[in-house]
């Protein structure tokens, strides 16, 4: 099996500049730019197809420090359209054969060599937390939590909304819990850490072709082509699919909650306000971020970026 055809290197997006998403190896899971206020109209099947096409449109490439940076411009999307897209993603994921993923995992044969590179911003921009992970971290060390970056919406009053928390990083870009190259909470490590480097979702490759991606950082760290028992490969496949389903369900719940909140209080997403507030934040101002967690929005105040 040609692994290059069934897997892709996944790097999460870097920070945006001047309101434009400057993206390294963009993951569609994280980078969506919103422009429209929510609508109560449900998109039909054709609208969903158009939406998926818009989401995968890569307009420009540039060479920077020997790395390909994708600059993606997305058409204006309503909350309900994004909800339809996420629901379609979940349906497709459920229909994906678990045994196919297990076969790929067995062929890849990944083995951790304890390099610790996956726990740094060199390979992963941030650690997004499922609600179950957030509950665990609140018990272990609540100060490790921060609103996940790349906020999804900003209302006309300058308040941001995001679908979950993330782990803080140290100034050197390493994980909050990484010490001496080892994880301080390894026995209680988080969902994404347990399945890494495996994943299962659709994203665009460097040529803009959209397909299922199952491996992160292929051949960039760890050991490959080591033996994995069939039963273990099946366990990993199930854990990976369970994680991806939980992620999409959390995103869907978030979008429904934002839509209901905006309609109830007469709010709407304003891109110009989003950009204005982000400029204010980068100059040293504080911003208000509402993080969706376990069915409610939790208010967080973020200080200036360091």
C-alpha cells in the first residue's frame, strides 16, 4: 500500500495577520472565516455541495522559508450552512469502514520513540480539548486551560465565541505539561494525545485535492513499519473514530448553540468587528471570549498576547 496516497501530513494553522488567514498546511477542521449573520433558512443538498466546494478552494500558494504556505479565501458562510457542512462530515465519518482505517494503521506501523516533538508547536499548533478533556484538566490544573485559538465568531458588541478550550503552551512553544521531554500527566493524557498521530477527516492536500487523511506528520517523527497486532490496530481505529465523532458532535452542538443565542438576542457575526478587536488585542487590550463547554458558554477575559 502506498502510504503517500492514503495519508497526509497534518499541520494545524498558524496565526493570521492583517485579518487574512495565513495558513501552514491548513486543516479545514480549524480555519473557517465567517462573514454573514445567521439565517433561519436550512440549506438544501445543492447548497451543501456548493459549500463543500467553497471550503476546499485554495487560491494561492507562496514559498516562505522553504515551507509551502496556503492562503485560503472562503466565501461568506452562514452559521446554518456551516452546521449543514459539519453534519455532512459526521454522516460521512460514520459511513467510513472502521476495518479500512485499522488496515492503514497496521500498514503504517507507527511506534513512538519518545522524541517529544509532537508536544511542541513545531508540529502541532495547539491541543484542542473535548469537553471530557476539559473536565479532567479542571480537576488536575485549571490554570492550564485557555480558550482555543482562531475564534469562530465575533458579535457586534465585540465578544468572541469559540467551540472549546485548549491547553496553554510554554513560552518555548512546548506543551504546558511537558517537562524534561516527558508528559507530566501521561497516565491521564488527553483524547487527541492518545490517538496521535492518527486521525480521520477530510482535508485538502498541497494541491487542493480533498480526501481522507489518516496520519499526521508522516515520516517526520517516530518510527514506522513496526509490527502492530490486528487487535491493537482495531482498538486504535475505534479510538480514532470515536474521537473524530466526538469532535464533530461538539462542533455541531456549538454551532446550534451560537445560532440560537444570536437569534434570541438579536446578535450577528461582524467580520469588521472581529478584525478590529483582534487588532486591539494584539496592541495590548483585553478581549471577552465565550467558550462553549458542556452545553453552556463560559466567559473568559484574555489579556494581551505575549
